[in-house]
């Protein structure tokens, strides 16, 4: 029995699977991992992406922040791929309890997943920093320069920038799911971004599974390690 067949058996026999995913889940929907910076990026921006999407940069250079954000963080044409769709089906079938994601694209919900914990927020939620009025993604896309609320405040995307803390309620809920899971599948993440990566330490269940194209720091601990495309793996589960 190969590793994918073994994983299929483990998932089908469990009613308490938790999926923890990163950028690699969305790259197969055509959303590039902004850490893999292309040549065009270097011609256009003076600073590395981590600096531009930091809280400090957002405060000091909001025009440049929103130019980068609209250019590199929003992909309105992206559609859920096989992994998103299969995870939603596995939830409906009673196998998957929750999806914990580091992505901000909303593709898990678009695929039909109901219990999705977004550690780093979502491009689909935007709030006025002054009066807290809600704005959708279209409002941000159609705004010229810095998006402004009707009250005059700045409309900020509900995404966690560098230097900002994660939402405490979301973290606690994610930890609870991981702590009580029988099967934890980690997919499409290098597990180097903290505090998200540290959540894996709470897992006490039966099967730790890692699906990633490159090796991760958790491979040694995992019961099943698959170095392959996440879409291809989920197509066979």
C-alpha cells in the first residue's frame, strides 16, 4: 500500500480529521506565494513583500501599501482547486471537522467548506478603522488610492499584517480542533511562519500527515509524508 492509499484509508475510517493548510493549497488555483518574488516585482517595488505588508508600512505609506495589496494579494479570478473541493466534500461526508488555513483568499468557503478558521484573516472582509462599518472586496478593488469610508476613516482589510497579532478567538478555536483531532493533515505549508506553525505542537491524536512538495520540519514526526501536489493527493482520497 502506498502513502496516498494509506491516507485514503485513514481519512475514510475517521470522523475527526482536521486540515491545516498554507500557501501551497492556493498556488494550484493560480495564486502565487508572494514569498517567491518574480522579476517584475523587483522592477516595480523598492522593498521586499514582508516589509510592504507590515503594520508599520501600512501606517506610514498607505498609498504604496494598497497598490501592492491590490496588485499582489487579490486574485478575483481564482477558483477552488481539487484540494479545496475534496475537503468540502469530506466535511459533508462527516470525516473532516475543520479547515484551519493561513490563506486569505476565501477559496475554502467558495468550495463549500463550512468550518473554516482563517488564521491570517480574509480579503473578503474590510472594515473602517474609525466607525467599523463593513465593506466587501469589490469596494477595495474599485477604490482609487487609499479606500475611505463614508465617515472619512480608512477602510482596512481584515488581514493580519506583519507585526500584528493573530485573532485570539480564532487561535484558541484552532488549538481546540487540533488538540482533539484524531487525524491532522498538514498541507501546502513549509511550517516556518509562527505562531501558526507552533499550533501543530498541540496535536495528540493518532495520525500526523504532511503533504508538501518540499521537506518540512515536521516530516520526522509524521506518520504519513507525501511530497507531491496537494490537488493530486486529494483527488485520490
